[in-house]
C-alpha cells in the first residue's frame, strides 16, 4: 500500500507534504521528475504540471498540499495534527494558511527577487537542475553542460515571475521586514523549549510555516549581505532548530497540544504583528481581484473577508480569551462557505449559512452581484457585531477550479 509523492526538495509545498507523510509514518516513495518516464507518469495523474502530486495505491491522484493533508488525515487520524480544542484548531489552520500564502512571499522574494539574492538564485537554480538530472551515471557525456543549461533556463523563468507573488521594489522592504520580524517573534515562542508551535506535537501550523521557512533556512551562501539562512541562524537559532526538526517530525515527550493561555504570551504577538498584516493583504487582494476579474471565469481568489471592521478584529477576538469557538467545515462541493467559524460562550452566537445554500448577504468581492454557485458565504460575530469571516477558497483547493500561484501548490 505505497503512495507515490511527486515533489521537489526546492518546493516548500512538496516538503510540507513529505514532512506530513514522514510524521504519520505513511508508506510512500518520493518521486522526482528526473526522467521521461517520471515526467510521463506525473503528467498522467496531474491536472496541473505542478508538485506536490500524490498518487494513492489505487491510482487516485491528489494535488495541492492542504487538501492532500486533509484527505490523508481522514485515513490516518493518529497522531492527530488538529487540536481537539476548537480555538486552537482555528489558530492552527489560520497559521497554516498564513504560511502557504504570506510565508511564500518571504521565500520567493528573498530567494529570487531581493537585491542581495544573486548568489542564492544561481545556487538554487543549479540545485534544481541537478535534481532534474539526478541518477545520471558519472560518465554521462555533456552532463555538466546540460546541468548549466537547465539551471540558466530555470533561473530565467523564475526571475520573470516576481509579479506572481507581488514582489517589486515597492514591496521589497515589507517582505524583508516581515521575514525578520516573524523569525524574531517565533524565536521568542520557541526559546522556551517548546518543540512545536502548539506544544509537543506538530499541527497544521507547523507544516504550513515550516515548509516556507525551511527553504529560507537552506539559503546560506557568502555574500555582501546576510541571506535568510544566515539571518535565521543569527537572530532565531531556535527557529532554525525547529526547521531541522520538521524535516522528520516526531512527538516529543508523548506529544500533545497546550492550552491557549500557555501559548498566548508568545504566540499572540506573532498573530497581531504578522497574521493581521496577512489578513489585511487578503482583504485588499480580494477587492483588487474582484474589480479586475470576471468571477465567472473561475478565479480562485473569490473571497469574503472582514467586510465589517478591520482585519485586526480577528486577532483581538482570538486574544480575548473566547474559548467557545466551534469549528465547522462543509464538504467539498457544498454551496456554502467551506470555512465556518461560530463563536460560542460569552457574547457569541452561531453564524453561517445552512448547508446547500449561500447566505443572501454574503456578496462576491466584485460587488453586490452574487458570485456563481461555488462555496461562498459565511458570517461570524463578536459580541453581536457582525463581521464577514475569511472564506478564502485559495488556489485549486476545496473544489475551486484552476490555480493562481507561481511554482508549486
């Protein structure tokens, strides 16, 4: 019962899935597209020419790292990567999404588009080229020239794709500052001896963030400026150790997750500083995409997020100690928002649409016209003040057709 995991060591999402498979001790083989046969097999199963792609023993294929993990979690529930506590699960899933979507900006910008990333681009391009020709006999004629040509081609392609992650001279200071602030804040969280973000076992938060930060950890070459791997080792050595631990994670001292009160002191500053910025970016991105795109074309950035009030309300709500959060997820293909959170306890009340319906007040990001029948709406509330919750469909996940991110899923 062996799974085939098509991936690349340079793909943060492939490493994320590989780390999960190792943690669950799921029988699998790691397949690199380094031959015509491997390329052909991958093309047979993948809807998009991206990695990771997982092929099950019965020949069913899955793409996109988060849905892959969710599907595998249903089959291999132990040890769990979702905390039983609803509030912690919300934080875990939020941080996983943050890693996938905002952490990727750190990695892509610092590796490819930063003014100081010249040595990194050359070295990483050659590393990918060597991976694509891995397994070649030592006496293969013209191998060195072939690797050099592959590296040059890959580098040229990637250097022209900065716009796909919003990398520009205007956003460069934000990306660089965000990376530094993030690893310093995480250092405070891990420096207490905590092995994983939520305790003694890895959660979705770890898999999502480590996939990106491990790539930054690897970028370590001599140059005039400090590269991300050097910055991590200098300013956040506990984060560097966590990145290494996440290559092959295991529960520590029996595993388990902490309660929010023991995590809040060092994790809440990270949420307030970095995740709040990500949510505001998500809001702006949603509005920009809604103005530009015809939502009938299958855009995967169709979002209802924080329509009433600032995105930072999410953080103050989490930090306010409301532990009555209930988590709910609609099945793929349902015509309501697949992400529904309802606050229980003091002041909270159930919210969200009924299964099979789209709440009439949840509008598409293009305006008042309802979007086509796809997972769309939900609401949540804080003490009776309604605010739109994050209903990101994102990329090709959860039944949304198409993909909108460069590189890997």
